[in-house]
């Protein structure tokens, strides 16, 4: 499983390959991050495919809204392995 640089706990993720000028791996994640808004969907990016930076987050107070936000995120260009 991937690791998020901000320490959030991954619930679900999808990873694809980035294009020229982007990091090697890009994708989306649904994670547990805080007690105020426990579900957050972010775009993510990584050069090494192990540790991912998070950006463009949607912070949600319930799981249904979190999954909806996750589904609205872009994955990348072709599936990439998660190992």
C-alpha cells in the first residue's frame, strides 16, 4: 500500500502514470485525516511510487460524501501498479 507524506491513513486509492512535466505517478486517494472532517479525497503524486504528496483536497464529515468526492477525482494516464 502507498504511504501519504502527511501521515493520513489510506482507505482507498487508484494510481496512474503522469505525463511529461508531471511526477511519474499521479492518482487519487480517500483517506482518514482528522476528527473534524474524518474523510478526505485528494489528488496525489509521487516520483518513487511509494510516498505520495496530497493536494486539491475535499474534506468531508461522512463516509458517503468522502466516497463521492473520491469518485470525482482524476486518476492518471493508464493504470500503474500499487506495489
